[in-house]
C-alpha cells in the first residue's frame, strides 16, 4: 500500500516537473497539488475508528537510551530494524513517531521501511508528530507535513495548535498536496490529520477548533496543557472538554494511557490509546481485553 502511494507521489512530481520544463504550468509554484489522492484501501486503524472501536499504539522507541553513560541527554535514533520489530507486534494498531523535539525526515523513512520490510505484512498506521507551527514558522511546518507524507507517514500530528486560525492553516497544508484526509466530510479518506490542543488560549477556542473541517483526530496534550494551566485538575478538565468537542463533531480522540487508567479512558470514550515504555505491551493487552478485542 505504502509503496504504491510512493509511486503515485513520484509520478505526480515527475509530471509537474515535465510541465514546467516545456513552458506549461509550474504546479510547484502555482500552489496546485503535487500529490494525488491515493486509491489505497483504508487502514485498519480507520476502520476501527469508523466502528467506534478503541485502537492501541505505542510511541516508537528510540534505538538509543535517552541518557548516556554519564547521564547526558542523547537524541533519539530510529532505524529500519526498529520499524521491523514494531511491524511484528500483533498488539499494535498504530505507531506514533514523535519528532516534535527534533525533526528528522530520515526517521520517518526508516520506520516506514521497517514496517513494510517485515516478514509479516504490516498494516499498522504510522503517525508522525512534527514540531508545532509556532516553533519555526508556517513554511517550515508546511514543508514538514509534505515531507512526512512523502516519506511514508499515514498521518501527521500537529501539536500546540494555538487558535482556530492556526487549525485552518494546519488543515490547509494537507489540502495543498491533495492529501485524501479521512474526516466526517470524507469518510472514505486514507490519510490522517491530527490536531492537538495543549495551550490555555487554544482550550478557550476548543469548540471553534473542533468545527474546522477537513481533519481526522482531535486530541489534548494533557501533559503540556496541565503545565500551561498550572494545575492537574484544570488539565484534566481541559482534557475532558476536548474529548466532548471531539465526540460532538464525530472525531476520535487520542490520549496517553497505562494499566492504571486505560480502562477508565476507554469507558470515557477515547478511541486512541497511546502507550509508552517497556511495559507498553502489557498495558495494551489489558486495554484490548477491556475493549473486547
């Protein structure tokens, strides 16, 4: 599926280049799409969410420990072999590659290759979180969305969406490349676009952000929101407000979970449960049992 998407992208880019070389329209400068909608079938993750069924994933683990021998911080490293290990894990519906701290398109390609190169055919969705628009600006965020999709991401996660205007801008990045985004208005879409509310100002506009058309998942970054609000109870209240808005507009909501709270989160109605750490599989097994899977 993903190799076919890459071929479609390559052909579209070649066609655009040829058009520019003979004096025809230059799609790369005119703003016309450079990536066509895929004819691929929907991901099992989307099928689960369409049925209202909880799905389970993990943060893609780095091949290098977070701390070095002397306690120093070490940047994450992602490899084809790491992708192959996740592809072989039958518990996973999706892989969440967190590149918010350090954007690395080569990491997307490596995990994609690993997921697709496993001896088992992988149907796990690859979701890639990029740095927020506010970090390096609109153009950098636009290029990262396009690069993540071109490298094989099934979806892109936009963190720290600060306003309804920024939500519309984030959605436009997908529209500019004609990504076939799954949404309530496009139920047969194949690409996932996820918006995250993690700041006090954005929380005040949660209803307006939820109403923006053309994206797939609305979530609260509960850790960041709690720090922004300065209070755990306020952070959880904000989390529940985002969940209520996601339900209102018919979108799934994703949240980090563990064995202590996964049953509660499923009961509350979260459809994306995201685990981390060496005990992630055990936590997913519990969640899948609670969800009847």
